[in-house]
C-alpha cells in the first residue's frame, strides 16, 4: 500500500477549529453520500490516509460527529509544493 497513489483528497472542517484538515485517502474512495451519512450518524470511521506527501499510509479514526463540513476532490500530485 505504501507505493500506491492516493485515490482522492478529503477536506474536513472540525467543530471549533479555524483551519481545514486535508487527508489523502488510499484504498476505498468514499462517495459524497457515504461522507454525508457518516456525518449524519456521527460515525467514527477508519480511513487509510497520508497527511503529507512522502509518508506511508496509515489508519486514522475520524469522528465524523465533530465534522461540520467536508468535501472530496481529486488527488493532485505535487499540490502545495514550491517547484
């Protein structure tokens, strides 16, 4: 799994935080309906993620009961890097 590219980016705004969290998802790409369901149900969901480029994917448990908005977007290699 460490050699695979992320399938998408998941951006989350957590209640009480002023900045968004961006996770690069590996493996299963959730649909918007899945993410909405996790938020509606306040689910704790296990995701395979990397937070920064160059790190190996690892499991993160995300409490979607604390997420106030979220969006999915395609993964873009090199995003945020100054070349």
